[in-house]
């Protein structure tokens, strides 16, 4: 069953298949944790966010219902993680903002450090493949939590251009990460 596509796994999850949820979790836990950690800079909060995302998927309520026609499952997962991270940041400290120069908090356990490093490297490698404009917008949107309208204003570009760059960047990120996972999973 581990060879099933993300969409197939999601459909099985909707049918209450716990094994499908476990497989999806195994595929995306490192990416979602890394993403949440980079936004919140807090190991415990990032873990809670990741767990919450998968609980929302299992419960399938509200924004946790995936619609294939609106994009890939991986993009949807990152969006849910992003929104949960922004909410957590606002609850913790409204003034906290992500800065790529910030040093990472020390983490305990060699295993956790290795996993985090791999996830961060994977995400950074994927982002580095984007154009400079796309990198900037992805970082503003996903890591600093700016709205598309705020990005358009701060970068002095049309809102449609921001939306297009985000859409294209997500498509490229998905393609790269999918390729990496196929290699990792021997597909």
C-alpha cells in the first residue's frame, strides 16, 4: 500500500483506513515538521502543529477536506501547516517573525537533529531551484506569513503576479519533492 499515490491514500483515509493515514504521515511528517519548525522556531509547537494537521485530515472537517481540483495534496498539506503555524505564532507572541538568519534552537537527541537537518536541506534545495522572485515570494508568504495582497504592496507588483508566482513556485516545489520522495521510497 506504500506505493499508492497521495490521492489514493487520501481517499482511503476518508474511508477511515488507519494504515493509509500512517503511510501519509510517514511520507510528510519530516517536511511538515520542518516547515512548522522554521516558522515557529519551537520544537514542541512544531510537533503539535504536525500532529494537529494529521488529526484534522483524519477528522476531515472544514478546511481539512482536500479538493483535488484545487491543487496537489502536498500543497494542501503545506497550506494547512502554514495556517496552523501562523495561528500558533499569533497565540505565542504576535511580534515573532521568521528570519532566515535566525539560529536554530538547540535540539536534544542526535536523531532529531539529523532528521531536522535532512528536512531543512530538502526544503532549502527545493526552494533554491526556484527563480529569485519566486524564492522571495515563497519566503514572504510561507515563512513570514504575509498575505498575497501585502506581498504585492511590499514588492510593488500586481496581485495577479504574486498569485501566479506562488502557484508556479508550489508546482515546482511539488515536482522536486515528489522526485526526491520517489528516490527515497524506491519508486
